[in-house]
């Protein structure tokens, strides 16, 4: 997931941004695909699913007649009225790192305090190496030192995250698609079937070689003990592996050079034709293929971006050439796109207020945060008592 704050995102040589909650910035092969054969779709491979995805995207952006305007006004008030009057039942939310910055998740490059600064002792060839699968194979310690700092459980979900849960409780949320790997959506109590973690998750892990699956509780114990997790299967299962560190276990987050989980493409194929409102939160919409999701909704479906800056727009010259796609807030042809400038928390609170849910959202956040306080304090104390990676 890309960060919304200018300068916070880190960039690989190919220009793909990465951030603490979204280290990927590009597609490659998830360990979810490397699971046992009986877990695979017998009808199609992930490559087939991805191919169909892009074929439909091309046709979705091909020239069409101007659709009808369903919003009373092209602003957040119009969106609120649309949700209440229609009423919406299949809202899809796309989110990036901007929904998690208020949770206190640190950035990478802040001098003296950024996570890259904390990893200098590992002498990374370049900062992004920590999320490269080949480097991880040879030097897993650096990644797990970072994982210990970012591990799910240390941070409280933001008001924006709880707004997603409220949408679910109001029975209007079809799915939440997130670029983040922080699992804060899950921590609100939003059911896993309502979430598509496009860039993977810490929720499960697999052995890189025999593909045995491990739970979040198992790998969390290893990480918080300062250990590098290795597979519990007999060593004979890994004896033919010629790569470094046979039996190494990796969380199912997407590294550079790995493809997105097949669930991303499968769900997108099913969900987006049904979408009656697209809410986009805290993302600059530059990472492919996640950014293409905005073009998968029907042509009459309203779309609102809540962000610190405009994003996802196609250059006017490209539109002149007939290359459509992207968001369109300012042209005379706009009948459905809305931009609300500000923080994700403020935007979601305002939308909740307009829907008559404002007090309910505030009460939900307050009660949930109170419940999480003791758990977070306990984790923080354990981390503080642990020796640093170079002292172990």
C-alpha cells in the first residue's frame, strides 16, 4: 500500500512505492498459491484469473456513452444521501496506508527514528532488500527484526478502520480491499470473509520449501522471542533444497517479485460488477494492479476518494486519445466522482455524521480502544524487555 503523505513512500528503482504497511508496490507470487494441490482451483490457474481480470478491465475502460448521474450533488453530502436513499447494499472500500498512519505505525525514512534507520546494523544493500525474497532467503534476520517492530497487535485500529466495521454491521459492506499488511481491519472484528488483503497478510505463514502452513500464534511466539522461524517438519523434507536456509518460514505477505494472492483476482471478478458505491481511502492509486480496481465498477456507480490529496486521475491528454480509466473529478463529463480532501479519520467521521451514525462510531471506537489498551501495554512491555537483534 502506498502512503498518502508526500515523501513518506519509499521507491524502488522501477518507481513502485512501498511503505511500512505496504512493502510491495508491485505484483509477484504469493505463498497462498504455493499451498497444497487440493487448495487450488481445478478450473483455472492464477495466471488465467489475472488474464481475465485485465481483459475485463480493458473493455470496462473502452469508450462508452456518458452514464446517468445518480448523486444529487458531487460532494460528500451527495454520497451520504445516495447511501440512505438508494439504499446501498454492496459498498466496496479500497484502502491504503493513509488509513493506518493515525494508528502510529512508523514510517521508514525519518532520520533517527525510521525503521530503515533501526535496520542499519544489518548493512542492507538497499532499503527495499528487506522485502526481496532472495535477500530474505539469505538474511531472514533483518526482516524478522522489522516484523517484531510492526507486528499486528502493537497498534490500535483507527476510527477509519472502525467505520468499515460499522458499514458491515449496517449490512451495506460487500468487501474491503486493502493494500495494508497491518491486519488492523481484522482487529476491529470485521470478519475475514469481508476482507481482501491484496498484498498479503501476517495472519498465516508457510514454509518456503514444503509449504506447511503455520498459524499467527505460532510465528508470533517465534518473532517475539527474537528467533528466526523454521519449519517443524522433519529435516528430510527439506534436504533436497539447494537454496539458503532450507525450511525457512515466511508470513504470507507479498514480497518484491511475488504475485498477488489468487483471492484478489477471484474476488474482484465476483464483487465489482455488484458494487453500488466505491469508497477509496488513504491511497494515491499508483500501485498496480490494485489501482485498476477503480475501473472495475459499473459505469453508473459513484466513487468517492477520501484522501489528503487528489489521486487516480488520468491525464487529460490520455483521455483525448481515448485511453480512459481512472477517477475524474473536474471535467464536464464527471457524473459520479467525488473528492474529499483531508484525513481518512475526519472524512469517515463526517460521512458517519451525515448518515446519522456519528455518535455510534465514536462510541464504538472508545469502547474498543479501552479493551485493547491492556493487550497493547503487555506487548510493548515484552518488546522493551527483549534484547535488540544484535544483542541476541
